[in-house]
C-alpha cells in the first residue's frame, strides 16, 4: 500500500520549510518500518522507489514546481530510472534522503536521490521525469518560463549523459 500518511507528513513539513532553488537539495528523514521489509527482513527494493517519492514530492513543493503543476493542470511522471543498492537497510534504521534536480534537456528533467545511514550511502537513484499536459510532454523550457526562471541547465555529469545515451539504444517496445 502507498504510504499516504507518511506522504502527508512530508508535505506538511516541506510546506513550512524555506523555498529552494531549482538545483538545491531537499533533505528529509525517514525510518524503515516493518511493512517496508521483504522476506530477507530488509528494505524491499520496490519500497525503496516508493520511499524516494517521499523526497521528490516535497522537493517539488519547495522549488515551486507543485504550484505550477496545479495552476497549469500539468502532471509529472517518471520516464526512467536507475538505482544502485549498496547497503542493506534493516528494520528501524533511520535514513536521511537527499533529493535534487541535476539538470534538464529539451524533453526531460533529471534528478538524483540518495539514502544515507549516517555517513554511509545505502542507495542512489538517477531519475528521468517528464512534465506532461493533455498535449503530451511539456518542454522544460516552458516549465522554466512558468516558474519565472531563466536558468540554463547545469552541465549534466558524464555518467548521466552515458546513461541517457545507453537508454536511447534500448529497444522499445522490448523484443519478446
């Protein structure tokens, strides 16, 4: 089940926090609960993706994106991701999540999110998202104009560019 109560908590907290610039990091704090576990009594990989939502939505609130989405009747969707799981997260572990936009191109917005247990990174995700309207994908340039931003995208890191290039070569629909 989706963690609605946890999301409501994160929305309430972020609504009272200072606004962020487009590429500034949002930090949030979470706990691994018993219902987040898999058969190996550690944070389920699918649940990790859901918990990352608990950082992205507040980031959207603090950057003003959520307000623009409501005003324009746009939506935001995940258009791809890549996750590295490096350390086990056990029941009742406390985590700090760092979520930030790292740049954009002519169609997509790229974000990275990471979960930390103390000084140790447990997982890291690269996420490609698209803002959509009833007419399809909204170019980031149009989104930036709606946010009253004239910013150029920061240069995307080489590893992100390599992921974009590799993903573009992936067949779609998949070969069965």
